[in-house]
């Protein structure tokens, strides 16, 4: 895949988190928004060359306002540089989960999803220095993090990556080619694997004690 690039920024001093609970069932009615705590920002550069830490998966795993806060502080606002409305965050998090789930679909079904995703972004040609060779190379440029996330999903389709749920915390994660994880991976991170191992060992120990 031709590398994908994005120039963006994220808030330097945290964001203002909306008050009250989050409603996943009626997002269109929620006009609250996240805004920067100050006008200070830090520049960000995104380059898509692998799927080891995809921001599309990070957003798909957001479940509450604190998760969105963490995402924005790390990756910036997904569409506009100075705000994100709650209804958009909820709606597009659902979209990303649906797109990523299509990684496990047959090729024809993947194509249907890919054509839907194609309507969500525009691209321009770009030239940048290759992080592998240091030489100039062709790349494509997008204008927002959400567009970048859409290209991540299409790349996952291209290389045949799988999207699955962690057996410990239920977070989604990608496995297979370009992800840095084997297809047999059952946990999203090492801490979940270790927690599951401790739980299994504890259950076996308790079972042994009962039999004494």
C-alpha cells in the first residue's frame, strides 16, 4: 500500500469533558461537545505504514467520555481541529466498529464495506521521505484523523488482517499481517494476558483447595 500521511495537532493542556452520562442509543439528540482547555496545541504527524497501533482501533474501543478524552489528548479531534461534538463521536465510533468487523467477512462483503468507506474520505498525492530508506517516495495525503482511520481499515482489508475481541477486557484488536500480532492472539495486550493467567491459576488453586 502507498503510505498515507496526515499533518494535524492535539490539545496541549487537556480538553473540557461534557457533564452528564453518555447515551449510545440516541446520539443525534446530543449537542454537547469536547473543546480544548486552552488554545495551546502540539503538532502531530501520522504516517500509515503498518497496523501495529492503529488509531481506528483506539477510537473503536472508546466506551465513555474518559475514553474519548484520552483519544483526543493523544490523537487530536477527529474532524475539526478545535472541537468534537458528542453525537459525531458516538456515531463514528459505531461506524468504525462496523467497518473493522468486516475484516472477518468474505471478500465480496469486504468490498461492499470498502465502497461505503470510500465515500468518507478524499485523498491527494504527496511526496515525503521514506522512513525505511530515507529517499523520496510517493504517498497519499488526507486532511483529518477520521479519514486516516478509514484508510487504516482499508489497509487491514488489503493485507487480510483480522479484527477480534480480547478474551479479558473485550477491547477490539487487529491480528495477522502488518499488525505485529499472530492470528492466534487472544488478548489485546500483555497485561490482559497476564490477568487471565492469574485468574486461571487462582481458579485452579481454589478448585484444588475444595477437593482437600
